[in-house]
C-alpha cells in the first residue's frame, strides 16, 4: 500500500499551494490570508461544510462519506502559522515578508491536509465524516486551545483526532511515533528577589539578592537531580539572571527567568511545587523576599495507545516494513496539538523531512517530496478508520 497514484498526480498542484503559502507567511493569529486561501480551496473541492473564524482565524472543513456521513467522525489537524525569523534559503519562493518565514513546515502541513481533503471530497471512499482542522497560532499562541474553546470538538462530534509534523534528519518516506508522551509540557518561570542594597564594601549592612539568586539557581537543579524519579524527565533551565549595574554597589533586586520541561502531569506538578518551596525558603533563609510566577504553557503531548498503534500501522502501510520507528524518544519541545489530545483520543506522528536544516532555523524549508507521502497517510488513515460498506 504505497503512495496513492491520484495523490502523486496532484503533487504539482499541492506543491504550488505550499509554495504560495511559504511566500506569504503569517504568524500566530494573523493567518488571515492563509485561512482565506484554505477556505477558498476547500470550497472549490466541494466540501459539505466550511466554517471560518474558529479560534479567531482557524478553518474547519467537513467531508461526508459515501453513506451521507453517518457513523463515526474523525478529525485531522494541520497548523498554518509561520515564525518571526528572517529567511535565508534563497529559494525562488522564499518569504516575501521581512522578518517572517515558514521555518517549521506548517506551510507543508497545511498543503498536505488540503491535498488529502481534495482527494477525499473527490472519492468519498469511506463511511462516516472527516473534519479537516486548520489551526492558527501553534507557535506559542495556543491556537488549538482557541479552536477547542470555540466548540471544535462539540460543534462537530469529533471522536478521534490525528496530527502530523515533519521531522528534519529523518529520510522522506519514514515515520516515527511513540505511545504516551511524545512532546513536553513547556512552562515558564519568573522570579523576582528583593534584598537590601548598599555599599559593596559593607555587605553586612545589606541583603545581597545576587547571593540569594545564586543559591536559588543551584537549589533549583535539585528538582531534576534529587526530586525527580531518575526514569522520569524534567528540565529546569535558568536562562536569565539580571542584577546590578555597578562594581561597588550591592543591588536591591535580582531577576531570574527560565523554563521547565516535563513529560508527565505528575512531574509537572512536582516541579512547580518544589520550585515554589525552594524560592520562598531560600529567600527566607537569607532574609530576602522573593516572588515566583509560574506560567503554564502547552501541556504534555501524550499519544493514546490504540490510536498510536493504528497510526503506526497506517504509516507502515505507506512507508513499508521497518520504516516506522514506534518508540522514538520524546522531544522536550512543545506542541499545542496536546490540547486536542487532552480532549479526544488520537495520535501525533513525525514524518521524515529528509536532510534539511532543523526546525526554526532560517535555512529550513519543508521538503515537497514529503507531500505525496503525507497526503497518502491522511487518506489511508481515513479510508481505514472509516471503511466504506462493501
Ligand atoms: Ni511546528
């Protein structure tokens, strides 16, 4: 069950959509042109329903199967937003917008789901309903959550949901997936420490917030080394340490900032709990005061077991035996498809992008050779999950 022929025929057309989106990148919720193009194409494919403005600039398309759509409903999701990066690919279709580019391949994700939608609307070789989801603001704006808050999962009775992301460094035609956590929860913290400033030559008259901050940085490392189960994962990185502006003055305040990455809700709660205690108690021990802001970002992207097995089997049908890694190590980056997987069972899969620059790199480009592979994955997933009655 390799690439579907009809999708191979459509590849030039889908590639043209991809490159047009690539040339016109839009970030976060600003995906107005992209959403407009998506809606226009879905309209031209003859979908049964198209809804725009879901989660501000998200688009939802509905395709009913041969039996009029009765039975199960599954959701397929693509992201549409670009990044605030200056492109250096030098490609003829490079970004025309200064300071913005599709450096994560969401242009390709959108084009592949459009290609699958065109094929599915044309053939309807399934029973049930497919909901194609095009979301804005994956890159830090929680666009998936905005769409859910707008009724995505209930307005259309989605029972299972699937997502796909290209993966630089893995050959085109290969896939990777895992059960359970596949991407991390991404939280941010900000710590403000207030001591008592004074003359650097008279430290005994001061409460030095730099010393307090230093103790805190060290103590925070014990969350990973002493609190976490060695077989569970947590990253605590202090990435900002700001204090002082003169060689002979002990400052009044110190500011720390950083990120926490975890792969389970339990570890996430534990990290926050420990951080609160360490910050408060360390400040207290030195007579300083400290305030912690723990800002929760995307939750853990956790694949559901049955849907992961199913997605892996579909991928293997396209890629061939031995071309689907079923136990890839989780990534410590975040992904807002996590919100959809909290709502419904489903699976998020990686598809090889070949030997390209890494994601979020200014020289990155989505690999168009992935188009027939990714489209075939979507189509086979639908035709297998929602088989047409003979
Ligand atoms: Ni991405």
